[in-house]
C-alpha cells in the first residue's frame, strides 16, 4: 500500500454497520480511523483534528454530508480530500457532489475493497 | 332557547369512561413501544457474539474463513437473527464479501425456504421472502418473483418488483412493466422504474413493448425509463405517443424522454406542443424538454412563450432558452429593456437570468 500509511481518516456515517465495516477495512490497511454518526459531529471532529481524508455519508441526521463538505471547502483546510458515500445514485446527485468539491463519490451498495483502493489512490495523489 | 341539562351522574360516568379509555390507550402505546424495545435489545444481544464476525466477512478480511465458520455455527434463534443481519448487510455491500454472505444463506437453506415462503398465506412472510431473494440476487428466483408480481397483496408485488431489479435479469422487465398497470393499485411507478433501470441495456425490447401496453401507467413508466436510461431505440414510439396518446401523463412522459434522448428532428414536435391549443402541463414539459434537448433550433418556439399568459410557462421557456444560448437571453433582455439586476419586476427573462447566476451558469 502506498497511500500514506497511518494517515488519519474521518468516517461520518449514521449506519453503524457501514461505519464499523469501513473503519475495520481501513484500519486493517493501516489507517487511523475516527468514526462519528452525525454531520454536526463530523464538522466538530474535522475542526478539532483535521484528517488527511474524510469519508462522508450524504444522508445523515442534522447536517448532511453535502453540508459538511460545503463547510470543509469554505474552511481554512479546504483542500482535505473528501469521499462521499451515498445511496443516491442519480446523475444529478453525483454531479452535485462533485460540483461542491467532492474528491470522489462511491455509491451504495459498495465494494469495501473498491473503497479501500479509492482511499489509497486519493491519499497517494494528495501532496 | 334553553339547553337541556345533562344529569350529573351521566356526566360523571361519561368522564370516567373517557378517562379510562385514554389511560388504556396510553398504556397500550407504552406497552407496544416497550415490547419493541425489549425485542430489539434481545435481538442485539443475540447478534452481539457474531457482529464482529459479520463485519470481518463483510469487509472481505476473513482470510482464514474463521469468521465464516463461526457464523455458520449459529443455531436456533441466534441463527435467525444472524440471517436477518446478513440480509440487511446485503443491501449495503457488493462484491466478493456479499457473495460469501449469500453462499452462507444458501447453505443454510434460506433461499430454498424463501422460494417456498412466496406461496405462504401470511403476506408479511411472502414479502420478506421476495426481499430476501432480491438481496441474494438469485437468478433462479426470477420466475417465482414474476409470479409474485400478480400477488393479491400490494406489499408483496412491490417487493417482488424491487427484487427483480436487484437481480437485474432482463427477463423480469416486461412482467414488471405489465404489473404497473395490471392491478389496481399496480406496482408503484417509482419502484418499477428503479427496478427496470437496474436491469441494464437488455430491456430495450421490453421497453418498446411497454410503450404499446394498453394501460397508460405502463406506457408512462416505459417512456420515463426510455429517457432516463438513454434507450434511443424507443424514440419512434415516443414520438408517436407524444403526438396522439389519449393519456396526458403518458404524453408528458414522452416529451420529457424526448428532451433527454431526442435530437434535432424532435424540435418541431416539441415546439408544436408548446402552443396554446395543447394542454398546459404538456406545454410546460415541452418547453423544458426543448432546453434539455440542447438544439438552438428550439429558440424561436421558446421566444414566443416569453409573453405567455401562464407565468410559469414563460419562466420555464426563459430557463430553457438560457440552457440553449445565454447570450440570446441577454441580447433579448437588453432589446426589451429588461434590467437583469431587478428581479422584482418579475419578467421571466429576469427570473431566469437571476436563477442562472445563482446556479453559476452565467457570469
């Protein structure tokens, strides 16, 4: 793996099956993962300790993943890569995610292996 | 006029009865809620010893099959809880881990049981069976699920259509389209459309057949899916239905689809249906479709709509023109003396320009 071993990854997901699974998969690959289950908690965690990459679910209670992404892109740490994970698969949803500044967009149901490859790839390309 | 007085004993009895009824209702609600919580806690406790194994298998990290063996070893009620958790996970993941979990369900006889459950008297059981077969993406279940599209319970029909979409076998396309209009109420249009779009390009023939279905609900879904899925071979039939279908919803769906997948040849027909003698919903849809189509040849028809008595139609026409040629809209606004900084004037051109600025479409 050449995607910055030990990199800090923030995972925001209100479905605990998915957040545990993603955290386990990324943890096994050597990343340091923090999970939260709301958009507000994600934004607080991002401000408190900016990660090297954030994986955000789009539909969360309170602040959505899109809202959090927008805040990140307006913040001082606006270049942190963000991968959106969503069941919303229409072109318009994907377009919106990228228009707001998502680095990548993964549609649920997803392949955990593919998610890991994407995370590794993004981190390898990030300066 | 005097109101007859209610005797005090009757009043007290009525109040007492009402009070008892209210208290019973509250107790009932609390009991049901508590019962559900206890049940959920019990299931969570039963699942707890297996949850980490489920996560390990789902993540594709069960390299020595140890977690899979522990999951396979679950028995009794715990096995049923684990199976339900697996079905839940199958809606969230795909790839090799999902296939491994499906194999576990197949080995435990859950798929065979679901096939048999499709003909059980309890509709909840039939619906759950259809759901499981879809989540397990079992191609051999397609004929059974097609039969379930004619189930007497709407819930079962909807789950069967969704399951056919999950399996993605085009053999289910024509039956799903028929099921939209075969019963009352039929399979919900949204579920049918999503299922059809999951079946891939091989449904093209089924869609063309669906556009000739006697029921307008089936024709409408076939039109929407033709557009959303870019099935260009549906175009001739869409054009014919736009021209003379007796159902207005079908015609608007055809106009919308032609906006997505039509070409220069469709500008004239879409423009014709924006004219005053066409029904208003169709005029509005055709105006938007002309913008979606992206052919500058649509500009003249749209320009004539800017002063239409229906303000919404005029706005849609202006928005469509902006998609075709922002410069034309600016020039037109300037020529008409429309000041694009003042949306309060309410001219559709101004509204369109302001909206386009908000969306970042123009500078």
